[in-house]
C-alpha cells in the first residue's frame, strides 16, 4: 500500500507565513477553477471543505442522492494532489474492511510463519466514507481512533496514517430504514456538517448540458501534501483577538440548556448543547476562513459565517422541536442574530509581517 502514502512534489517550501498565505489565496482560486470544470456551482460547499482541510478537521456531507457529493470529494482530492480512497458503508461491512487485517505469511525457504499487517483503504490522505450511517456502530467506531489520533491500532501495534488525513462522510437525509445514526460522541469528532442543496435552475441546466455531451477534463494539481501540512500550521498561528474568542464561547455556551441563563428558544427546543470542542472548531474555522479571504486576523463575521456547519450536528433537539418543525439551523440563526459582537479594535493588516503568534505550547488540542 505504499502508493497511498503522500508523495510531495518537493521538499517543504521555504517561505515565511505571509508568503504561504498569499500562496494559499492563489491556490484557492486555482482549486475552484479546476473543480468548476467538473462540478457546477456548490461554491459554499467547496469553501467549507477547504476550511475543514486546512484546520485538520473532518466533515459530514448531507444531501439527497444525485448531488455529486462523491464526485466533488474525489475531484477535490485530485486537484490537491492527495491519495483518495472510497469506502461504501453497508450493513455487512466489518471494521477490518476499513482498517486492514493481519495475515499469515510463510517463508518457503525456512518454513517459518509470521504475521503481516495489510493496510486497509483508510490509509489514504482523503477517505470518503460513503453513506456512513448504513453500517452498524461496531464498524462506524473503526473510524474513531483514526479521526482523533491519526493512527490505527491492530494487534496492539499502532500504525500511523499518512498526513494530511481527511475523512469526508456522506449521509442521505431521506431514507431512514436500515440506517444506524452516528452516536453523539462520533458526530462531535466531525468539525462540520455541510448541507448539499439542490442546484439553481441555471446550474441544473449547465449540469445537464455538460454531462450529456462528450468531454474530456484534465485536472491540474495545485497544492502538494507537504504544502497543505505547512498551511495547516500557519492557520493555527493566525492570532485571534480576545473579543472574538469570547464571542465564539458565548455562542456555544448559550446552547447549554442546563447551564445558566439561555435564550427562550434554547429552553424550548434543545435537549443538549455543544461542548468545548465546538468553541475550538469555531475559532479554528474562523482562522482558516480569514486566510482564504486574504486577511491576517479573525473577525466575529468569520465565526458567524461558520456557525451553522460547526454547530448544527452538535445541538440535540427535543420532541418539541420536531413537533413544531424547528431545526438546529433555526436555533443557530437566532443565536447569531441576538448575540452582540463586540466591534473591538480590529487588527490592522499592516501588522501582517509580525502578526503570527508563536506556538503557545506542545500540548495537543482537544478538537481535531
């Protein structure tokens, strides 16, 4: 399975952080240009997928069949020069079908037998877990260690996954028979839940026109695995003002119905709110969005822009919400509108040359 290891085009790029950010801005435009050769529309979805990637996170894509979710993920992997694996989750899928298994090998010369670990399809940079809710929890849990620790343990031995490692899971929101909803602990490991909607009328016309005519598409690779890892480190060094962190905290803390004074809509419709990992994901996603927009600081607008995909799968609504047709997105909308954002003193872009903070410590962050 050596072919699944990342193969950087060159050694790590010798550029400072500001130059790397400029390179990312250029690559962002190139990625969208390349993906648009295959995918019509879905600009917001592509942006959220890239934000998740540069934050070292994972995402769930939810949408009805036929919206090109699988094609979008595979196309993105090609443009980013990353290895790609697809696993079709079915009720009979076993954990070893994902992680790999140990096989007995016999040395014909000496007759001795040894165990050798054969890597499964999870050993890739981009893993598409197609229809993840169609397999039992036993198999779903095979992804937990990989998503959090970036490794797979087999027979007591850890096997490191290639970097970057990026899990994209898809779900069909319509058919519920024969499905196994992901437990909240596993849902929380996904940084975002991204909704893929129907195309507009003009987009659907372009889709039909392009896909029913002969064509040959050549995708150009933009960023290598090594460059993506460098940019992931840059995202974490983007400074975030205290008032922006407190704004993200306030959004999350207001979802905790059993803790303190919360809005009426939360008291009525929320059973359980989001945990600290949600705040971490809001801030990290805000940092990545700021860089994609060409800025060297995070604003409360960045946090608001990613609030729905970060929080929607972390809010557990109650029966009243289902009866009244209130979705998690409706609750998040109310929170973002009613939570005041302290204008504060925004950082001037002239500080770009010295804006990146030094690493605070060596500890691992909770939210990946």
